[in-house]
């Protein structure tokens, strides 16, 4: 005979049960949803998570989430919608799926190469040729100067007067107008490479959970950014983003600000390539 409330009794909240007796993630979300008087469709509408995925998560089937990153995001949103602690459920998920992966720092936009000059051996052949050319030039200049002085002396002795040519009037050189400066493109202003896709996000709201993956599936970042923080990601082909609160984030894709009207609290899954944005 047991004393007190059993683990399944209504008096014990799902998130406060002992670790060994606590309900599964799906069971806890389902009980909290029913206690809040919400249907699956109502939860789907408020979280933007499709109804079949909500049913699957409540059955502890996370295969339809598309991976651990998306599963954590769905758990957070569903927990917020039914009034549970998202951190506790995400920690329970991590404990059952090998732990949370360490975030990979964003790759830098530019990495300058240090070019070490090679030490060259002295070119003695070129030095000798230059010396010979200098000697020949000096001899020629000396001979030409001597002939010029002799000719001048002879002209003075014969009484010949040289008539200086009249100075030529300077010819006005037309000044070509400077070509108009080309308008600075958005890419030039943002100083981003055109052969890669570059995404910069700035948190203008309170905070937002963010996930970013490269073209090859490598996780670039998975975490929460606070107000005023920013992150920049780049890849030669494609970037996949998940924004937990898209209304709190300002996006710049390939140097251009994305003008999409994201709603506060809205989850967005976005994909950009090096040719985006096509408009905006």
C-alpha cells in the first residue's frame, strides 16, 4: 500500500515527478494539453507545428521532426503552448538521445592569407649586363657632349648666328569628363563575396532560438541569441535556418536586408543560396 500521490495521479505535475517515475515527453505534453483544455488542432495553430507531427510527438515518435535540432524546437514550442517548462523537457530529450551537441562556431567570412616572400639569389648575369650598358652609355654621352662643344665653338668662330625658333603656342588639351561613378550595389556596400551565400542575423526583439546548418548538413549553430546579439554564417552553396521567433530577428542575405513580414513568436524554416534574395 503506497502513501501519497502516485506518479500518474492528477496531483503531481508532469514536470515535477521524480526522474525515474516522470512520464515520457509525449505523455507529459498530452496530459498538459488536455488539462489546459486544448485540442491538437488548436496547439498546431498556435505553434505552427503540423497536427500529424503533434500527434507523433505525443506518442513519443520524433522521427517525423526531421532530426534532433527540429525535435528540440518542436518540444520547446509545444511546451510553451501547454504551460510546461521547455528546458526540462529538452533536457529529458537530450538525456534519452545522447546529449546536446556542442555548437559549432560560425565560419569567418574572410581569412587573409599570409604570403611569405621567397628569398631570391642574386642574378649576376643581369648585373653584368647592366654594368656594361651603363659604361657604353657613359662613353656615348661623353663623345656626344664633346662633339656638341666643338660644333658650338666652330659656329662662334665663323660668326654664324643661330636663330632661335619661335616658341610654339601651347595647344589646349581637351579635358575628358570623368566617367560617372557606378552606383554602389548592395553587395558592394555589404562587402560580401558573390561566390558564396552569406546570412547575417541581428536580434532586435527580446530573444530567439536559432539553428543554422551548412549545405553538407554540418551544424553551424544551435542556441538562443539575446537582444542586440548577431551571428553571421556563410557557405559555398546553401544555408538552412530555423528561427524560433522570426519576428525578433532582422535578416541580411548576401548583403541585402530581407523585408519579409515575420510575426512575433512565429517559427520559420528558411533556405538561402548565393543567388538570394531573388526580390526584396
